[in-house]
C-alpha cells in the first residue's frame, strides 16, 4: 500500500465542459487544473481576500489597455470600489479621455501596410487604430484645460482629479477618469511626461510659461503617506511598467519612515514579461519579497497572460462571487480636492512624510 | 467634416462587466476588444465555420495538457465530433491513460525543492506532480498490452485504436483514448518513440524481440490519404510541436500526389511560442501560406495564450453557440479496426498514396 | 534550368567556427545567417550608418542594465559619442550612481530564498544582489545634493547634468552620469519619480518644502526642440519602457510644430517583449511608421534578445568597425549648464517650442 | 563596519569595451555580468567541464537551425568530438542534406507577401526562403536511397548512418550527416515521421510496400543502452522539442534497468520557451531533477536566447579555450555499421536492454 506524501494532497480535476457555465463557474473549476489556467482562478480568490481583509488595494495598469477595450472594466472596478488607488501610465488615461470625449478606437489588423495608414494619419497599436487628428485635438483640449488651472505645481494626483472633474462636467460620460472623479478615488501617473497628456501639458507651457508644472516628486510623498496612514496594502498589477514599480516604491518609501510597514499583504499580477531578463515588469513576486515590497507571508499569484484575455473573465467572475464581501467592505474615504490629499477626514502633512 | 476611411470601419467596444455572463456572452463581447482577447473570441467564430462547412477538422495537441487538466475537454471534443482526427504527442496520451487507469496528477508548486520531490519519487511538471512508481506501472501495463498484439508493424494510428479499445474494456472510464475508441476517431502520434508510451513499447521489445514495432512512416501515408480523400480540411492546434507540423505535412504530402489539395481552409492555433526565433511551434499562419499548408484565402487566427487559460472558456463558449451547427454536421465515418483505415466505407489503399 | 526569382538573391552562408575570431568577425559572418543572429549583425550595420549620416542619435535604456553590468558600455558610448542623447529609466542612473560612489552589485542566484535575503537586507534583481543599507545611503546622498540646488523647478535634464557634475567632483570615477557630464551630453529621465532618484528627491522635499521640484513637462519641450533644431534623428533602444516612448514622442511632438520632421531615419531596438500583446515596449518598428515616429523609408531592425547578451558583442564589434566613421563624425555640441539647454552655441527658447 | 554576508561574495564587474576582443575574451568578461549574458558565459564553462570529465555528451537540436545557418557549427562539434551523440528533429537533418546536395537557403524577410512567395513555390521559414521544387527533388532522392536498403526495419540511428554514408559518397561535402558518418558518431531522430525525411521514406513505401520501415522503438533501446554502458552523461540542448525529451528519456529508461544511473552530470540548454506554460521545451533544469533526469548535484545552466545569436559566440569561444582539454579527451568509439550499434568494440544486445 502506498504511503501518503505531503506533496500529494489535492489531485488535478480535469475541467469538464458545461456549455452554459458562467465565468464564475469556469474559474471555480479552473482552480483544480494547472499552469496559467489555475493561476487565473487563484487570482480571483486572492482578490476576494483583499476585499475581505482591511486592505488598501492599489491597482496598476500598463499596456494599451484603454485603447484595447478594457477601460470600462477599470471604471467598474473604481465605481464599485474593488480597488482604492489607481496608478496608470499616461497613455491609458489619455485613451480613456479620448473615448470619454466621444472619439473611438477601431478594430484593425496587425498586418496592415503602415505606410498606407500613415498616409491617412491613422495610428496603429498592434491590431487597433485611431485617428491622429483626433489625438491632436485631445492634446489641445488638455492644453486648454491646463491653462484654466492655477500657476503652481500640481501633483499628477491633484491634476488628474481636476482633469476628471472637468471631463465629467463637460461630457457626463463614464470612463476611468470620470469614474475616479465621481468615486473620489486617487489616480497617480508618475510617468505623465511620457504620454500624450504630458504633450498636452507641454503645449499649455508653450502658451504660458507658468503653466503645466507637474510635481511628480510630490506624488511620491503622497503615495507613501497613503501607505503610512494605512499600512495594510494589496497590489493588483496589469502589465508591469512604471505603475508596478511606483506601487512597490510607495511601500518601500513608507517603510523608510515607519518600520511597521511590512510590504503588501496580498499581490496579484497579470504580466506577459518574464523574470529572466532582469526587468522590473517581469520580475517575480518572490523577488519582491527580498526588497520588503511584499510581506514574507503574503498570498500572491502571477498570471502569465495578456490582460485583454484574462481581465474580462477575471472581473466578471469576481463581480459574481464577491458581491457580499464587497457590500461589507468599508473602503477609505479620500479627500482629493486640495493640493494635499487626505484620508477619512484627516489630511496628509504638506510636503512631508508622515513620520512616526 | 471627417472623411471616411476604409481602415476605420468598426470601433472597439469597451467590455462591460456583467457578473452573470456566460462564457459565450463573454467571448461575444470580446470580439470587439483588442489583442489576444479579440483573438480568442475570433477563434470561436472560426471553429464554428469549420463545423458549418464540410471540413475534416484536424486537432493537434502538444504541451502537458492532459496532466494539466484539459483531457476531458479533448474527450468532449472527440465524443461530440467537434474534431475529426487527433494528432498528439505521446505524453498527452500517456497522461490520459494514467488517469483513465485511475491514477491522478496532483496540484503542486513550481517553487518546491526538487531534490525533496526526487527523494519521494515524485515527478514535477511545472506546478503539477505525479508518482513515478505509478508511471513505471503504466509502462509495464503498456508493455503487457503490446505483447498481446500481433508480431507485425502497427501504425501509431492502429496501435492507439487498439490501445483505446483495451483501455475501455479494462476500465470503462472516459478519457481521450477511450473517447476516440468509442467515437471511432483516429489518433496519430508521429513522435510516439519520444514518450512513455514508447518506453512501454520498448519494454515489450525487451521481452520479445518481435514486439513493439511501430510503423510511423505508415502514418504519413494514412494521414495524407485522409486529406486526398477529403481535401477540405481545417486545423486546430494547441501548442505547436510535432502535431502542428504533422497536420500540415499531411496536407503538403497529399498535394504531392493530388494537385487539387489547396491547404487548410480554416486554421486556428493557440500557442505561446513566437515566430521570430524561426521554430515551427511558433511559426505564423501567414508563413504557412507560403508552403501551401494553408489556403491563400483561409480564415485563420493565432491566439497567443496558454491553452489551460484559453481552452476552458473557448470550448465552453463553442459548446453553447455551436449546438445547432453541430447537430447538422455529417462528420466522416472512420473504419479503424484494420491495419489500413478507411473512410465512409471505403478503405484506403495499402502502403500507397491514393494518387489520382 | 531554374528561373531566377527576385526573392532568392542572397543565400544563407552557414557560420563556420574560427576559434580566434573577434567580435567584429563574428558579426560580419552572422549577417548571412538567419533569425536573431542575423538581426544582431544587421544592428551593427545600421548603427554604422547612423554614425556616417548626419543624425542625432537618441539612446534609450530600460531594464536593470546598470545593475546587470552594462553601465561601462553605456559610458563608453557616451564618451566616444556613439550616441548624442541618453533617455533612461531612473533605476539605471541610480544603480550607476551606486557603483560610481564605490558600492557594488553582486553575483547572485535567481533561486535563492528571498526571505533569507530579506532578513539580511539584501535586495534581489533576478540573479543580482545589492545591500539595501547602501541604497538608503544613496537616497540620503541624493537628498543632500538636491538641497544644494536652487529652490526652483529643474528639468530632469538639468538636474541630471548637475548630479553628474557633483558626482564627478566628489568621486572622479567613470560611469554613465559622470561620462555624460564630462562629454556634455544630455540625459532625460521622464519617469524620474518612479525610481530611487525620485525617492531621494522626495526626502529632500521632506526636509525643505521648496526642494526637489522636477519639471518633467519642461523635458518634453526641450527634447522636442532638440528634434526641431536637427530634424535628422536616429533611435537606439534597449528594452522599451518609458525611454522608447519618450524618444518617439520627441519626434511626434516636434512634428506638431514643424512639419518638416519626418520621424527617425534609422532605428534599432533590442527588446525581449513582443508586439502581439499591444504594449509599447514590444511594439514593432513597422507600427512606429504609422505614427510617423519612423520615416517610411527608414532602415530599422529589431533584435529579440536580452541586452546583457547582445550589447557586449554588438558594441565591441561596432567599436572595431566604426573607428574611421567615428573619427569623421561631427556630433552636436550641447550647452547644458543653464536651465534651458542649447546646441552648437544657440540656446533653445525658454518654455516654448521652437516653432517655425 | 559592515558585516560580511555569505550572499555577497563576488561583485558584478561592469563589462568594458575592448574593440579587438575575441569571442573567448568576451565570454570571459561576461561571466561577471548578469542575466542571460552571464548565463551564456557560464554555458561555456560547463561545456568545458563536460569535456574534461569522462562524460558522454548528448547534443539535441530543435528549431530551424540548419536552414538558419548553424549546420556547419554542428558539423564542427561532431568532427572535433565536442559532442558524442546527436539527437535531432528531422527538419534539421533534411535542411542539412539539402545544402550538402548543393542547394541553398536564402536570406529573406519576415514581412514578405506569402501569397507572392506561394505563387513562386518559395517556402518561408520566418526570414529565410527555400525552393519547394528542390525540396520535392530531395524527397525523391531520399526515396530512391531508401529503396537501396534492405527490406527490414531500420532504427533511425542505423538509417541515418547509411544516409550519411550515401550522401558522403555522392557529394564529398561537409555537413551534419556527412560529418557524423565520417566521425562515426550516432544520430537519433525519434520524430523522423514528422519531417521531410519521413515524407521521402513514405514515397519509398509508395513504390515498394516493404520499404521505408523505421523502428523508432528500437532507438529507445539503443539510446538507453548507450547510457547503461557509460552512465556518466551530459546534455547540451538547443531549442527543446523531441530531442530534449529523448535525451532525458534515455537516462530515465536506462535507470529503469540499472539503478546506478543517476541522471546527467552536466546540462546546458539554450531555449526561448519558458517554464510557466508547462511544456517540455521550456521546462527548467531544476524540474528535471525531480525526475532524476539530472543528477541532484549536476552543474547546469539555461540560456534564454535564440540559438542563432548564442551559438556562434559560444562555440567560437569554446573552440578557443577548450583546445587542450579536447586534445586530452578520449571519446567513445562507436560501431555504427550494423543493425545494432556498439561502443568501444563491444556491441549492444539485440532488441534488449543491457540489464545488470
């Protein structure tokens, strides 16, 4: 008779086809298969735990996810407080603004003749197109908005709050920026200068030398204070990039001033990069432990998949299974209207880390 | 006013979260997003077209898909004739046999100490474990079965038919091999020598020098005759490897004897390899056109994803939307009991291509 | 007799082993093989053409290349003016500073126990380690430096020039920052807030609310003016990320003000990301044409490889074969000491694009 | 003062550019950098150790390496006995035969119009072309050769030995098959049915029903006997696929009959696949330990790179540094002329494993 092994506890259960299964059913059964299918199913469970525990959930997005059709998923996560703080590349916010303003991206082909596209001023993002003229118009719209602001430094967080407000008042349309404005949820964009939002700001500067001053160092202070104030954090990252690092940096910077910070309690990332080339986007969550970015006992999972494939099923399933948990959740209430943000009625210190 | 562009016909429609959505609903809405999400949705539509048109659907599988929990999906595709001919690596058939015989694979971790696993005779496939002793027992079971066969060459196709029959009679359990036996659907395994089934056969040889002779060249003849007899073909490939090439080779070899063969009419592949390293597994379906493996006007799509993530949702959605199409389908009827197979009551020529 | 095909001009020449071959010899023969080996060889030739034609060569670096041992290659490219303008992630400049200050990174293992590393305050980057305490010391050193600056906004370009100067005066050691200072070559870091340099700046802010103000929007203006002033540009990109996009953005932003700008004349990128997930890091140079980031007739090549493998051989070979070309090159002379930079004795306009 | 850490022994030494450096110099300095550059340098050292220790070195090749220009590197490794046994896909041997017969592959583009290529009967392998007519001619040549053989089963090993002999006598040209014939070095091709060599054999079958019988199960017996006879083995694998698995299988099968077999003592692989999708091609060498394919204390390295980039530099450097070691090496002498091979004058048992 076989001896039992501690390694052989739960068998793989082959996935069976049930034609009318919901997304939630699918993921439930995928918990018992292998490889990235299992990891996606695990991601749902870890996100549920984030929601059930008293965590501030940071959400990072890099890659052309807004242009690629995921912006209303992110808006849903914001509006329903599946997440508490968004860190994004500029492009995702810009493409969101583009659609909120009524413009569209278009289904295209990765094999089209790029010279022909260029001749028609059509910009290609793999299999997706957009009109360059509309982009130029957005840039000018952003410049015009920026000229309505005071001539002082704005953190990207404060700037984006004002941008969402302006956009909501002008369009009344749903999207990432407008959902965040309405839900009073902060957005950080540490690499705003590397995006068309930055280009719009530079055009404001061109018209008025005092305009378009973004204080990205101030964003570091605010993001770390957010961790210091509520040290239990979790991280959901799509695609790596600057958002992934900025979220981890907030934790590391906070720890510098407050040694009770112990890294994220939960972490999930959906990435297509791999660890073995050394880049931060593909870096493993194990490696993050060495830095203290992640608690040593944190539950975590990496899903190696394209977010356009993983997110529709993951968020649909989560929305079905986390209803009750979400109803019982008491998320942080943010005060975003001022130059320095606050949480639950208490403002952060100005231009300072909230050291113990 | 904007001029219309032929490039800008259909806009991206941002995916909206509906918690109770079925897999079929999800994929329907993913047709209007971008990147691999769109490609997976397109894969469902192309598979529907394969089923609706009078095509012989070849299905190739490489990668540890049986161990990884997908074997009952493949059994479902076979039993319901979503596919007509399976080409597989030996490992996938072997791991299927392992479970049909009542053994299991186990949920494990990619970070386990492999020396500790080795000490307990546990074999690891990324995050999945199996008992080596049970594998050894399978090998002997296969050897014993092989010794029951005649002392003559068997194509892998004939051998696997007999193996499925034997397995069904012994176990009465569902699985890939038993489903194919019961549905009378051919399985080819061109690289059978590179698998534990081959190892079992080599142990039969060890006991009897006349046993275990597999005529893999005969498989080339039969697979090409299958294409010559019914030149309208389609290809569904998971993971590349020898199955991908063998399916294309059947088409190319058939064309050598019959110039009416024009390559697959439809093709879909779910792969994680990429084209730019030159390997066949990652090669594009565009490249396949240059060889005539694919008809110049074939509809095709490549989904860059792990099959364990893509297949549960794809096949669930297909099972929901293709019910009627499937009911109207009149698949080929195979005669698999003899040394040379036949189709719809007409045997193939022995040891010869059915040249015009 | 065979007809000639326009497609079959140059045969593959199998690579032959010559034990004493130099890097330059190797790459010369690799021009006649296939796949990424050929692409690396082509990269050398395209870089030679950049040097031979009157181009401003932008060089972008993302990924842990300084920690990974490539910083003296970059310093060499700067000192010898193989490149004209560096765009970098903050981490690469920070890890360069770390070593220039006499600290080290260490050879490690990707399989080490991260909890054990964390317990010793050792940070892991895949297979490379560093002491966290030394990182904290760097942060304070940067903060102290930042407090020596005027209380006004600095572009990342001006800030990094001053940082290089300070570092050179304190250490007299070679490195990226010090080489750029000594060669008077501009460095842009659009995502400086997403790095430990940014963390150091935030600590300066903590001590003095007027310190650490980086004007990243000003960087957009300066980088575009650099293109407007000398519209012939070329792009060498390692690893994608913000540097890749920022270099392209400079061209696109410049074109907004001057329609003579036609995109980069030459482009080479060494990346590990792939196009089909839609992210900018992996985006193809074909796609860049649709945006006008690349001239329609630009010579370009993408090398799909890890930079730590590709760069040592590429730069060694280039250094051997481009000696004469380099000697005849007349690179731009930059004026970097002021708040607004200049080229060849002519300053850029302040806070404005140099519109025609 | 800092305490010493056992983790921080050897610092990264930044790579410095020396324009005239040889490949061997390059790799020597790359041992002290990070990521895949370091791994390639480590690969050279591990291969040197294989040569210095009394190991049978298995060499596996998958991917379009012959078409892609690496066939004379492999011929060099064979002729100079850097390796002892080749396991290959059929395609690599076929493309080698194609060139040894005086035909060529051609430098092409991955962006060419595949319909145009198809119209000219040109087959594309990513960026490399070949004439389909010449391929058809090869197939017939192989068929004609196969018809000269006896009407009995041949292992792929015996068949390929005879094929190499025939090719050498007809052409007198160097290549993989001819070098192996001349050096008396065995080649196994377990998936021969999945290649154009198999297609040629099937055409011999078409002409004579007794021809073209390849005993791939016999290959399993011979390859395991090779390990049983000389249990110290090493493995060098390019690209994964059936060769990678077959080499490991030989070790596992041997251990079944002889428990002194302990897995490969050294292993290096150059692959582009990754472990996390569960496929064998990308599987880690750590995982191989759990199976006993690799000795628990084996020295091993995985280089994540395209072989066309890695192999020219690796083999050039090895050829320079391993001269003396190679001169002192006493490789196995094979007897390949019979139906059953032998080693150092002692034939293997017929159709049996050499059980203790």
